[in-house]
């Protein structure tokens, strides 16, 4: 399958089955540094790592794109670059972890009008992440986080700049997934299962997965979800994956299927979906993923640039 547009050069082929969706405004900036995505009703929510950089009011902004607007771009009805709508971000009492250099917001998910975010906090003494809940008011175009709800999740690996990169909801429990789960850096990885009110937590077994887990889709009624799995060659010494000398020189970009069942998370037998770019040694750092029609929407951070892509399964 090839994606192309006969009426505009705005639509380009990235791979044979990965369409680049053109963005405008703040979303098109390379330093937007997207770090997560989620659906809220019929709207795509895009989370930057540092919301405070994108608006002077309150504590910054995150962005919304109506699903119908994305569909119009994909079907060729409107291939003009998409300008996202700002959602004001109120995060009083969270400056120390949300605005600290090198830290920031890593993941987001919604349960009705309740929002949960994962915030990575870099510290030389004790690297950790924090889960915080809040509410979204779409009429006011505002998200308000409750700093009193913050729940600390200690790092499993103490690897610099690697925390709870993924957040999920399943049966009214919140799950966070650590970024590094390879056998040579995290022999017994686990997801952290937290109650809806962020009061208590349990360790939930998670499989050894090489490279990084950077974001995941929502979980369906059968416990199935998909996650981005990315290897950047420059992180070989940090992550110590089991790769030979030739393999470690090339980026790996793929989507993996998981299932929550029997009090653990397991990888299913489904083959990895390879979205690697054969023309790029370092690949693309996909940081957000959601299910979309018969495929996925994915977004990168600043490497190599901000890309919103649509992968349609064959």
C-alpha cells in the first residue's frame, strides 16, 4: 500500500505504509518535543514534555486535534497542515518535578473526564516518576492537575533519564511501565499497578523487552494494548541489549502487542510490527501512540523532527 495525494504535495511517502500528517503552528516546531498521546472522546490529545514552554497562562498548554480533522487529511478531503487547539494546563504545586531541567511530562491517559499523567523527575540521589491525576473541562479548554494526588514511583533501574514512560488504565486501575526492561539492565521488570485514587500500588510482572518502551495505546476490554519499542544505537552502552556488532549499528522501530491477564502483563504471540526506516541509521524516536481506525497514529519527539504519522495495517 502506498499513501499519496494527487492534489497536493503536502502528503509525502515516509514508508510504504506510514503516512506523514502535516502539522502547523507549535505542533510543527522541532522543539515541541511531544512525549505522549491519548484519546479524549473524539479528540487526539498531544502532550509536550514541557507544557510550560507553550503558553504563558497558568502552567502552559497541551494540544487537541479533533479526530474528524485527521480523517479528512488522510482521505484527502483537507490536506492543509493541521493546527492544533490549545488546552490550558494548570499544574500548581508541581513546578519542582514538572519544570525541572531534564525532567518533564512523559505520558497521559484519560478515564472519562479524569486525566492521569506521568512526570519524570531527574535527581542524582533518587530518580523517580510521579503519577498525578486531574480533570479536563473541554468547554473551558482546560486541564487542572491536583498536586495533592501525586504518587511516587521509584526507578527500577536508576538509569539516567529513564522513568515511567507509559501510563495505562484497565478496570479502574492505573498502570505505569518503566522505559528500560531489557534483561541486562532490569532482570525482573514490573509494571506498577496503582489504584484509581492513587493511594496504593502493587508490582505487576512485565516481560523482559529489549530497547525502550516509550508509550502505549489504551487497553481494550480483553486487556490488549500496543506499545512503541525503539532502539537508538547511541544508547547501546546504556541499555546493553543482546545485539551483535552489526545489529547494534542500526535503529529499531517497532510496535509490540501485550495483554493484561492472570495478574501480569505478557507479550502476545503476535509478530512485532516493524516501522523502521531503512534509510536512517538513528531512526525516529516515536514517543506517542494511539489506535486509529485500522492502524495507529504515532508522534516523534524532536528526533529527527516532529512527525505525526498514520500507520495503516495491511
